[in-house]
C-alpha cells in the first residue's frame, strides 16, 4: 500500500512541470484520461498482488497529477476579484459529492448493481465526461494575461456559435 501511495508525489510533480510545457488544459485532459484508464484497469485486473500494485500505482500517479493540474488550471479561469470564490465553489461541491458517494454506493450495491457497473457510473463516467467537457469548452490560460482573458460567457458563446450572450455575468466588476 505504501508503494502505491509513493507514486502520488511523482504524479503531482510531473503535472507541475507538464502544465508549463504542454499547457494547463492539455495536461489536465491527459491526466484525467490517464486516471480513467488506470481506474478501469484497477477494477478489471485479476486481483493478484502485482496487478493491484501496478494499476494502483498508475492510478495514484494520474489521480494526483490530475489534482495538481486542476490546482494550476482552475484559478486562472476566474477574474482576480472573484478568483477565491471561483475556486472555493467547486471545492465545496466536490465535498458534497464525496459525502454523497459514501451513501449512494451502498444503496446501489443493495439494489443489485454490480461493482463494475458502479465503477463506471461513479468513477469512469464522470472522468470521461469531465475530460470531454474540458477538451471542448476549456480555455488554455498558460502564458496569457489573465485579466485580458475572455469571460466564460464569451467562450461558451463562441463555442456554441451564438450571437447573443448565453450567460449573464452578475455584477462582480
């Protein structure tokens, strides 16, 4: 177990270097997809010590790499005057999800759902969904003046090909 946990630090450090080389968006996408692949492999491999050690180590590497990439990417998507709130809100929502998962997974097991199905619904599905949303709608912030970056509604409008503003910005300016 300690060997699996050890691989979190190199995963985190590799992401710290990768965000400056490949960009925040692409690094986060790669680590999310790596997290998906490692988590699915961990769930599907035969339960030998070697298999669990290798796939668990990969999962530690990619999950903490995704976490590190997220810490570099998230704050840069908000203007300075609301950056703290913009970073705190997703953190709070993630805690709600973590608490809810503790109750939902046993309910799913009790309803006859298989472990692999739960793994896809609770782990793999969200990782793939988030990675695709990031790839399609994400904005690369590396090397850009954050105050000059387009607002979220402008990015959504551009990606959707719309002329009118999709999301109204509350009066934070």
